């Protein structure tokens, strides 16, 4: 059962990331700094990606900031705003990195680790539920970004399961 569960968790995580990538890719340059509630488009995308990155680590303590995405280390994600504006190309690369991390981390989960603690003190549920929680987080913010794009006439894709190189309908 763990292999089947891992495949399901990965397929839905990939689909959520694929839809996020589509939003980032399709965002017109003039909309990159447009507000999504309180934050600019790029910052909502960045937040979504760094949370996916962090939660794919075995634990909060095991997560290592990446200099190209977290120039100030952990402070980059702990502060409300990052130290700089990230470009579309950078966030597309970050999406690809998160996809690689998911493809390594989720299939490696055993029945014991999936049933065990999430590894994040504030998230008092199992590791399996952590992956569902993370997928929901990605999808929540992707929904915000997609709605913002649709308001300016940019259509976004729906991906049912797994990664699609070209998620166009």
C-alpha cells in the first residue's frame, strides 16, 4: 500500500506544481508585480515554492536554504518580504527544482515514515498528511494566481494528475 499511496501523493503534488508553473509561465511581465490581495504576484508564487521546498525536507531542522533562492538563508523565508524581487525565470527554475525534490522525497517515504510525525513542530499530523497539506497549499495559492490571470484575460490550465510538459487544455 505505501507504494500506491506514494504514487497518488506524488501525482497530485506534481499536478499542483504543474498548474503553479503554468501560472508563473503565463503571467505577463506587466502583471508580475500586480497585487494578489496584499502581496505581488511574484511573491505569492515565491512563497508557495519555498513552502513546498521546506516541507519536502525530512524535517524543519533538516531544510537547507539554497543561496540562489534564499540569499539571506532562513531569514529570507522567515521575514514577510524577501530581500529582492525574483524574476519569472528564477521562479520557473525553482518550480523545476521543487518537482525534482518531490520526485525524490515522496517515493522514498516508507509506511513507517508516512505514518510518523510530519517533522514540523507546528504541524501535528503524519508525514502522509503533510504531503496532502502541502499539495493543498500549492493549490490554494495557484487558485489565487490563476484567478488573477483570468481577470486580465489569461487562461490557465487544469491538470488532473501528474506532471504535464504542456498543460494546455
